[in-house]
């Protein structure tokens, strides 16, 4: 097994508190996916700190593993793909478009999602915020339940669309993607758009989100939100930058420079 010099597998596994098998199996993929989700926040803080997001594997490793920050889809899924490949998994980076109102979807490279081939094909995604915790079977047409939530992947011409079921039982499209493999450099244009354009949702407000074993915690600008296992929600307004940085540090493990 060969990996690049800066890809320290043990350091990465320590970052996500993972001590299980490293064999490239479906069970290992599931365990790594869950561990990553519970350890690495989905966040866009670099944009508001004036730090350029560059899709370079060494830079991503330094940011997420060494400095213990999070990131958004290109960063989190890009680095997770790098870990999986170093462990011997077959991984393809796929181009997705996020669902908008009115049945519209974002453009190509709006989102990165991963396909992992292990005899069966799996969809992995540790970079979509509030999404599935365990990988989904790509070619399973029926419901795939995870806790209180259910998901479906439906085919529509060249696209596969991820649907999730809300608490009212309604199905909602989250994003669609094609099965054409891509290289990480191909996402750089949309990555630049999302960190600079006034039309990008990531330039509108600071966001930080992390699943917990029984729910989720999130920061939306100065609002701290905790969601429980039954969907119960607590919210409080933070009153100072010091308090904001304290919540980042104690709840999400992020130290601002």
C-alpha cells in the first residue's frame, strides 16, 4: 500500500477517533463514515477568516487533520476519498447538483459525492451537512432506513437523485449526481464560486454543524442550535465573539487563529 508522504493514515484515524479494522470492506467503510461524521464538522469558517480554500490534498490534510478544522463538501469528501484510497478502497469522485426550490438543481460540480466500489457500489458523503450517516447502496431502488430517517436513490436518465424522507413522511430531493468519475482539480472552479460569490449560500453566513450520537449541534452565525434524537430543538443566541469562539472550541473542537 502506497500513500503520499503527508498522508499519515494513523494521524487521520486518530482525528476521527477510529480504532477499527482497516480492511477495505463494506463494514469498514460504514464505520469510517460514521466516525468521520461524528468527528469532523461541516463548516465554512475559512471564507469569513479570509483563508483561501485550495483543493490540494496536502493543504486539506493540514487543515482538517493537523489543525483540526472542518470544511465543506470538496474538502471533506476530497480528503475522505484520499484516506479510503490509501486504505485500498476503489473510490470515484462524482459531480452533483444540490436541489433548490421548484425542482431545480445546481450546476455540475456544485457538490462532490463519492462512489465506493466493493462488489456492490456504495454512495459515501461526509460533506453535506445534515445527511445520511452511513453509506447508501447506490443500486438499491427501495428505501434505506437509518434511525428516524429514510433515503432513496432514484434513477433519472444519466442522473441519480438522493431523496430523504422528512418527519411528515414526505420525500424531498437533496441532490442529484452522475456516475462519471472526476479528479479533484475539476471542482476548483465551483469551489472558488462558493467561497467568493454573493449568490453562494456559503458567503451568506457562518455555518458549523456536527452530528452527535443522538442528534446534531449547529452554529448559524450567532445562534447555537441543539437537536435531539426525537427532533426536539433547543436554540440560544450567543452574545459576543468570545462566547462564539468558546462554543466553537468546546462543542466543535475548532480553535480560531
